């Protein structure tokens, strides 16, 4: 029996070098005790640079381009205590985040249409991901025997002092969400917290190089350290002053809206109304930017489909013609989506500029 096993093992190695591996659901030699990477999905992080909430339905694609599942995910900018930010907190210039604390939550709601579980109901899945410079990957709890399982996973991430590196990462990169398949007898993957820094509230700290830069490079008792502390205090005072001014501005705006026809405002009426014009326009522009960003997400998905679209290696002339027709349709859809998104943004900006001019003309 041992000789037969060794002979079979040797023949299988030789066949593996000469031909492509069999699919996982047909390969009798696949080890069910190990988790299997079924596919991955990409969740773009750009909305976080503007502190805009994002909700997506992501295609989880296997190595051969097959759809393994649909993953419902959210990115929610929030306060240090986990309170979701609103439209008033949207940033027009992402560089405003530099050196400031950034909090956001990754929410994985549900996984739908799991092909892995459809093939055998005794199977389970987990989602794995690694955020920016996290020391260890994180995994959702395993869910079993369900084609459309609820994940209900929420993870809070914090950057104590947002660096240029993190800001660039948010603007250009995506979070890779990996779908792992489990079978009966397979151990769940567990998140390791070794080397992971967390806040007292239980938030995962990312951008750690920025958070520890001052402590590792500056002597706490040096003159430079004292200057840095003084600057940090000044910055904190300026932030508090800015918050107070913002509150006062909102109060004045409310008073203006309720008494705009009163004669008691006199000559100062135009100045007060002019001061509230910019915040109003900024808010309108922030909303237009949010709409544009969501529309560009669809454009990005269409672009990914174009990149993945490949003719079959066994295609004949007719198959290649069909591929060219499909490619042309995808290109047309991509062009229309892109044109609609840009056109909508232009119209929104033009309308904001027009309203600003009209208001300025009336108040002057």
C-alpha cells in the first residue's frame, strides 16, 4: 500500500507540472482541512479623504473571473466615539486632514449568493482584510450553512495624526476584501492582535509611523520637544476657536433666516448675509461632490469589467467576433457613464455659481 501511494503521489506531481490544476469542486485531492481563498473584492477608499460615507455592493470575483458572491459593505467617517458624521463635516480639500485625527468604520453587512455554499450546504465562509499598515489581517467570524449570511461586522479604525502617506493611500487605493471558504473539519481563521495598537475605546490604530514619529525622533526634554508641544497647544486652541466661530456663524445664519425682513438689521444686513454665502455655497458644492463621487464608483466598476473581459483561449472566429461585439458594448456603457457623471457635476457646479451670483446681486 505504501509503494502504491508513493507511485500515485509521484505520478500526480508529474501531471501537475504538465497540466492546469483541476477546479476545487472537482479535485479529489484538495485538502478540506485548510481554508480556501475563493475570491476577492475591492472597496475604494477615496470617499474617506472627503469624509463622505460610502455604501457599496461589491462583486467577489474568483481567480478565473467567476462571481463567487455579492458583498454589502460600508465606509462610515465618524467621531472618536463612533458617531457617524453628517454632510456638514464633508471636506472639499482632503489636505485639511493632514496632522488631524481621522476616524472611520468599516461595516460588512451581508454576503449574498455564495456559490461556495450553494455547491454544498455544510460549508462556511469568512472575510479577511488588512487596512493600510495594520500589523495583522483581521477576519470576520465564520458563518456556516447559509447562502446569504448576515455578517454584521463593524470595525473602527483611527489615525491619530493623518500623514501624507495615508492620505495618498485613501485617494488612490482600495481595501482588498478576501472571501475564504471553509469545510467541515476546517478551523476558523482567527484575528491575531499581536503588534496591533488600539485606543482605550477599542479602535484599531492605523498610520502608526505618523503617530510614533515624534516620540521616536525627538528627545522629550529637548528644546525642540518643548516647541512642538507649544505648537500643538496653539493648534488645539485654533481648532477650538474655529469651532466656536462656526457655531456663532450658524447662530447668525439662523437669526438671519428668521428676521431677514426686519428693519432692525439696517445697514449691516448685506454684510451678515454675505458672510453666510460662502458656507452655504460650500455645503452645496460638498453635496454635488458627494453625488459625483458615487456616480464615479459605477464608472470604476465598469472600467474593472473592461479590464477583466478577455476572449476565451479556445475561441474560434465566431467567438472572437462575439467578444468584439461585447467589448464594444462595454466601452459604450463606460463612455456613457463617464459622460453622464462629468456632465452632472458640470451642471451642479454651474447652478451653484449661478445661485451665488444671483444672491450676491440681490444683496448688494
